C-alpha cells in the first residue's frame, strides 16, 4: 500500500512538472511567433473581472491558463501569439454553475456586463462560444447583485450574507410579536389616554 501511494504521488508530481514544462514551451513558441492577435475585453461592471487565456485552443483548460485581471470600468488588450490557431481562446466565469469558452478573432471586442446572477458577455464580432465543462474550477469575482442575494462563485461563501439578513429580520419579527402579545403592553395602552384640552371661558358646561 505504501509503495502504491508513493508511486501515485510520484506520477502526479511528474504530470505537474510535465505540464509546467509544456506550458513554458508553449509560451516560448508564442513569444517567437511572427503572428499575433490582439483582442479587447471591456469591463462594464463595478467589480474586477477575471479572464483566462487558454494555452491550448483545441483543449482549453483552466489549469495552465494565463490569468488576466481587468479593473472596474476598464478595457484590457490581450496579446496572443500563435502558429496555427489565430483566434484567442478565453475562459470566463459567467454564473454560479456556468463558465464559457470564447474563441475571439483578431481585433475582437468583448463587453462584460452585470446580470442578476453573474455576468453577461456580448460582442458584435463573429465569435464562437461554448460551455466550459468545469465551471466551478474557474475563478471569478462576485458582483454586487450576487452579494446582495447571498450568491457567490465560491460555494463556501454562498448564502452567508443572505442568511445573516434573514436571521436579523426573523429576530426583529419575533421581538415585535412578543411585545404586541404581552398583557402589560395592552394594559399600558388602555391607561394611556390622550390629554384633554381645557374649554375656553364661557363654554364650560
């Protein structure tokens, strides 16, 4: 059992090293490539946006992707060197259970906007779009509508804010119900009468 465990760990370590070497080799080839593409991503939201540039356009993966962070209300130009595939392959987290892959041609522009439960990506260029198979593994920043609803791209944080708001509202409701049903509050209400104004002289009966 110990030998099998060590062999498995060694195999995983070798795969990690080979993946890193492959990524560095791909980056080197792109750096010396005579052909480059530039795509633009505009962040129209009030929170940062994370965009992943996949190294393999035919088998896009978040594991060895290049991470780009776009500030609020800013536009980022992503340079992509290539040998065969001229389109840049981008991975973006768009929902709690959704991530998408965008194959963007040279000069393409993506517009990232806020929705009720995530992000919406639009473009006027001819772009190929597909679902990503591992959406929960793609990083992303929570938008303000998501935070107000207690939703999060991180499943460990989802529902916490909403739970706090609900618990506070429930506590206030119980406190109000207990005060209104108390017999002391009813007797005090009966004893408290509005003040009686004195009648002017000559009108007293």
